[in-house]
């Protein structure tokens, strides 16, 4: 109920910027309906002037007016659509501009956890949906509401008795329609539920197909799919059984025949009585078209409106996300040691703390490794430093300054999160590296590429640094892309580097080059590394061991081994995993 | 116009009959009802000619008028009743059956579709076909049937009736209505042209959004977000400007179509007035004609909106049909079963349907029963393609693949799959209990057997610790399974299946070391007494293999045991040495 209310408001609030267009388009659609009714009356009038009936206008006059009104009708309808479409185009632009600006201000963590796909869907499809709402629905609604009213008024003027007859039929139809829709609402929700259940089954069936092929002779997964279909069928039948007849009645009543018959019978009665003349009768027969028929599109549009509402809600969802808190007075860190002070953190959607009371410090120009089983909180720690999320309790300081008091731009110039951004822009390789530092010279850029072990490869490309990366450019392997992003990071030259080692070696190719590139990047920096290959961190100044969101141990490799704690266990496992070769004793021949 | 709608409508009609399958009869029947409904409706309208003439004759013969009115009412009743009957197709649940049967057929098709074809579909596309395309097109079937019938039979009947009354009026209609044909074409073409240009702009925008969202971490760092993301803003504006460009052109025919009836009326009244003035036409007849033709305004304006629906249904049907008509790979005669499980590739060439380059070139090798063969090489060199070909992902262009001496093309596809278990890097778990997830590999297995398999796969312990044990639904805690736990469940599945051939495609690549050890143990259990094919990046894993195939660019460049390959100092040796060096790398500040 409440939510429904919200979404109603949502649709209006969101189309606010183009309200002028909408009102104009609806206004024109209403005028269009009125001219349509006038056309029918003029048709009858010009016919009447041919006969012996006393008409205020001659045939020539009324015909001329008729032609003009038809042209007017065309122009009004035309511009009504043009205006509503222009409004829709403008709305698309406004919403997209606002949304993209918004995305730049909300926590990056939200963007990463929501995923490119869903965000893109909002920016592209949901906005498109609102376009359709503004462009097509608003004139249609205007028309559907205005046509019956205009027709009714015209009928009233022509002959109030016929107006009553036509209205009677309409009220009957509308009443039944109301009945249908009311009865529908509850079913509708259930229908949607069933619908999404079927969709889930479909997605599962499609996605699991490779697994299904190898592991299933068709009984299990197919049965699940069938069962979902079967339930949908049973429900669908029940739904139709409950509402189908009412729908059929509505379709029958909203047919032109009942109105026409009722008018004809009434007209015949009045004519024989002598109280109705030829011209008004003909006019009434034509005008009545606008009454019942106009309601049909309203029935069609309900689904459509619902979609638009859902889209509006999702767009609002992004618009209303809290921005990262911005401090009033910014400070600029002079030094680059990092300190976590009693930091606790939980993700918005969860009850459990992902980090509990975490404190440690990283002296400037040293390396600290974060280790622990998966889910222990080590990547969360890393993501908090560049403020992908804001912490729940405690403080994180860089050079003694609370990171919430550092301007975003400054923070970004201080910390680089390597491999969170292996993304290459659809631009030249040179620009892809240079984006890190626009003032860099070509020499500096090439120097960075060299240090990242990617220069030689780039030179083998026909267009060298001018090669376009991405969709329309050269296909780079994962390892090559990574090295380009390392070059970017080298050129950025921020004093603090956060490195996720797992993603660093996600692509097993050219490991050796990546290792060299990383070594160059990490020189003389304050480094925090999320480590998986424990051998790589044997020599680092500090290892912080996490388990279930808490720090369990800190120290150097050797110290931690002696403690015989979590780290020692991890290390033993690591050694074992590293030396595994598949133990295969099959051969009998 | 009728003819034209007819051609595209006919196509849809044919497709509809095809897709409704066993319900085609019911659909035809409903169309027949609609035909009768609209013919009788036209006839009822036609009764206005005699009715109005009699009503406004100088002396009314009441009995005659009442007779005509009676016939009119009778025709109307027949029309409404048949229309009601026609709508039984959608309002009495047949449509639900059609949806059910269509989805079932789609499911069967998907099960048998060659895997290459299957992977050519994007998951989203298949989801759309199974879910929304079926839904949209079938649910509209009844509505569309009635609209098509209306467009075909109502105007035709009216013109035919008019012909008997006054051939000149009928001729005017015959001449004028077809004028809509070029309009109709312009609407469609404008639609298509605009769409092309618009689709391009939209595709650019989509790419722009993806780039923006994925690039946000970098873009934020360099302050190129929101309005400063110039490229994206340009794409947003470009969409608006292409839309605006097409707008004026595209809307005109739509609106013109909407007033075509008014134009026809205008012409009829204009010429009709001459006929009336020179006494060759009665005014009442002209009036009746105008009243009747005015009735066509509504169906034709509906058509304008329906054209879009036609396109939607048309493309939905075609997509559905494409899936339904995809031929499964042919099983060659005679159908054979293998006796043992050695695998032989004989001079195999394979090119993917979407590529020009051969992915596998002249590959021959032999894997004796119950041995382990490793395939190594750079990413993209063709390793996975080889394992796919064993499962008859697609047929080879040259050469043949045999299992136990039987060409895999002579094996029933279910039978072939029965012999092979695959452990993928990504694990798919169904939203079902853990028990069922494992059991799907062998529906006849007892719960004991499932537990044994789980024990062998080292997952019994953590499953038992769950509150509901084996009856825990994966969906409820899906997120809280670690990658290793999911992988072990999938290995339990493979162990339960107990297929003689096991394919391991980098099963531990995505795991952290903690879970890796357990998964490794599970794999050791799985491969006992099996013919094993393993793709591994880390060469130490497979150093014990009976045979190692080194693939480069789709060709086998070396093969042999680890020691032999090391001694040869070729590609394998280089890969091995590079990995040894990287192993020693560690971060040092």
C-alpha cells in the first residue's frame, strides 16, 4: 500500500523536469478529442444542409469548416505526439545525466557490489521505459479520458435523452470493468509471483545447461523445470477461471454494438414520437463512437504503467543513495603512514560485522600483507582505504589525517587500488595510460610502460601506442591488460598502493612479466597487499592475519610461524597445495 | 491497407499455427468465430441503410421498421455471441496451455541443441526467449486474432453491403482505403530506418555506460565524472538528437493513418452531395453510409498501435522458432556402445562456426584406458576446445574422435554423456537441497550412496555441520558457501556419477589455498581408476601425468612425460622454468 503510494509519487516526481511537455501534450490530446467530436457533428450538419432541414450553415460553409477542422485535428494530434516525444527525449537526457553524476558521488563499493550489468540496466532500459511512458501513454491517457467526456457533452447538446441512453451503456461497461480490475488486483500479484518463479526456473534451466548435459539424464533438472511450468499452468488456469468471464463481459460491452443498438432503439422511439429529427439522430449515432470505445486503450495500458512505475522506483533507488560524507574542512596528508584505529564495519545489507575492532598501523614506505581464510575480512580492509565504503565505527588515518577529511580528489591522488580497475577505455593505449596523469609527457608515459613490461609488446603493434584498446580495437590478453593498468598506476605514482594479489594473477599468462611490473610499481611505496600466495610475502615488514573479521596475529613471517597459530596453519596448507600433483593410480595395463 | 496488413498478418498467422502446435485447431476455431463475429457486425451496421431509409420515409411503416430493427438486433446478438466464443481461446485458458506446451517444447529443444549453438546464445537472450517472448507473443495471440479478423472482415462486409445499396459509394471506399497502403509501408520503413540509426546511437550509449561504470574508479581519480565525462555526455546527447531527427518524419504517417477514416468521410460527403443534389442518391442513404464508415475509425486507429505489436510478436515468434528448429547433432548409424574408455583423436580439424581460424589443427593422440593425460598451453591455444570435442560440443570438420574404438558420432548423446564427468572452474548449484544437487548425477542413488560420495569428496563434514544437513537448500545459504565448498559438492556429484572418463578443466584455479587442499584431496578420490583429461595451468599439478600434450595455436607441438619434455628443452621446458622463477618471487620493500 505504502510502497504503491511511493511509486505513484515516483512516476510523477521523476517526470517532473518535463512536466510542461506532458501537460501540453495532454492538453493537445484533449483538444484533439474535442475536434474529433466536432468533425462528426459537422458531418451530420453538412449532410443535413443538403436536405430540407433548416441548418444555420449552407453545405459549402459547413463543408469548408469540416475540411479546416479535419486539418486542425490532424495538426493537433500530430503536435501532441511531437511534444510528448520531445519531452520524452529530454527526460532521457536529464535522467541519464543526473544518474551518471550521482554514480560519481556514491560509495564505489556500492557500484562494485551492484555490478555493471544492473546499473547499466537502470541507466539504459529503465530510463527508456520512462521515455515510453511520457511519449506514448500521456497523450493516450488524455485522449481516453477526454473522448468520453467530449462525446457526452456533445450528446447532451444534441439530445439529452440520447446522452442518457449512451451514458447508461457506458456506466454499465465501466462498472463491469471496475469489477474486473478490482477482482484482478490480488490475483495480479500472485500472477506476478508465479511469473517470476517461472522465470527463475527458466534462468536456472538455461544457465545450468552445461552441467545438466553432463550430470543429468534429464530427470532431475528437467523435472524441476517442468514442475515450475506445471505450477504456472495450474495457477494461470485458476486465474483465468476467476477473472476470464468478467474480462469477456467487458470486451463485449465495450464493443460499439450495444451502444449503437441502444441509441437506435431509443432514436426510433423518439422519431416515431416526433421528438427527434434526422440530423441530431445521425450526429448522435456518430458521436457515440467516442464513448465506450475510448476506454479500451486504458485496459491495455495497465501493464505498461506498472512497468514504468517499477522503472521509476529503481531510478529513485539510485538517486536516493546516500553520498559519501563530505567534511567541511579538508586536510591534506603530509606523510603516508596508515593507521586503523578500532575500525568496525558492516555492509549495509547485513547484520553481522565484516570487521570488528580492527587496529593496526603501516609505517610509511613499508609493506603490510593481509592474510586469512576467504571471508576473513582482508579484502574489506583493503577496500576501506580508498573509501569504497565508509566505516561504521572507528577511524582510518593516512599521515594522521582521518580519510573522511581528505578531499576525494586528494585521496585518489594518494591511494591507488591496483586491479580494481583493469578496465581499459575504448581509446588509444597512450591515452589509456595517460589518463592517470594528463600532464605527463610522452617520455614519461613510455617510461611507465617500460617499467610495466608492456612497452615492447606495444611496439610490436602496427600502430604502437596509437592502437585502440577495447571493443573496436586490438584484442589484448588479460595479462597484457593488467600490465597496461600497472603502467597507469606507475604513472599515477601515488604514495600508497593497495594490491589484491588474487586478481593480480587471475590470468595465468605472462606471470613473469607481471611479477616484474609489480616489483617496479611497489618500489618505495607504502604498500598494503591482500596476499594469497604466502611465499610472496615472506619478506614483508608486517603480516596481519585475519579470521572472522578480527585480527588474530601480527608479525613477520618467521615470528608468525613460531606462534603456531592461524598463519602457521595457512602456511602448511599453502605448502601442501603448492606441491600437489594429481594423484592418479588408474593404469592397470 | 487490408491487403497489406494481410500479408504481414498472414505471416504471423502461419507462424502462430506452427507454434500453437496441437492447439492450432483451437486457434483456427477462434479465428473462425471472430470472422463470423465481424461479418455479422458489418451486416448489422449495414442494416442502417434500410433502417434509416424507412425511419425517415415520409410515412413510416412501423412493422417494417421493427422487422429491420429485429434483424439488426439478431445480427448483433450473433456477432456478440460469436465474439464471446472466439475469446474463449484466451479467456478460457487455452492460452495457458499453449504457453505450457511451447515452453516444454523449447525445453526439449534446448536439451538437444548442439552445445556450440547453445553457447552462441547469450544467456540473457535465451532467458528472454523462454520467458518474455513466449509470454508476450502468446498472451497477445487471442487479442491479435480478433484484431486481424476485424481488419479483414469488417471493412470488406461494409463495402460489400454498400455495393448493393449504391455502387458509387462502395467504389469510393474501395479506391480510398487502399491509399493507406503506402502509408502503412512508410510507417514500417520509417520505423526500420529510424531504428537502425537509433540502435547505433543506443549501442554507443550502452558501450559508453559500461565504460563509465567500469572505469569509475579511474575516472573518479582523475575527476572526469558526471558532466566532465565528455564522451558519455556526447553519447547521451547523440541519442536525443537522433531521436529528435527521426521524430517529425516518423510521426506524420502514424497520425495520418489515424485520420484516414475522416478523409474518406470527407470525400464521400463531398461527392455524395453531388449525387444527392442531382437526385441520384437519397440523403438518408448518404447519412447511413457516413454513420457506418465512421465506425471504421476505431479499428483503424487501433491498427496504428497494433503495427508495433505485430513487429514484436513477429520477432518473438521467429526467435522461438529458431530455437525449436535447431537440429540436434545427428547420431550416425549404427549406434554403438564403447567397450573400454581409451580416447583417440585422429587428424582432427575444427573451426568454430563463428570464426574463420581453425581452433584445432590436425590433432592426433591416443589416451589409453585409465591413464591421465594433461593438456597444457597458453590461454586461447585450444585446450578447452579439445575437451569440448570429446563431449561432441560440435562435430569436427576433419578427422574423427573415438572412445573405446567407437566414433562418438555413432554414440547416442545421452549415452556419450553418461561416460563423461566434467569438473568445471565455475560450479553451478541448483536452488535445491544439497542432497538433490549431488543426487542429480544418479537419481537412483540411495542417500547412503550420496553420503559416501560426499565423504569421498571431503564435503560430508561441513555439510553435516549445517543445521539441516543434507537437506539444506543451497539457495538459502548459497552466498555463504566458499568457492572450495561449492567445488567439493560438484566433485561429490561427479564421484556419484562414477563415469569412466573424467575431464578436469582448471578446477582449482579460482580457489584460495585454504580450500584448494581439500579440493585437491577430493580430486584425487575422483580420478581413481578413471581415464583422466586435465587442463592445468600450474604445471607442477600435472607433472605425474602419463602423457602431456603441449598445445600451441591449436596444434600439438610436443607430447610426452614430464621428464621427457623437460629434457627436450622446448616450449614445455620454458613454461616450467618461468613458473619456477615466479614461485620464488616475493615482495620486498
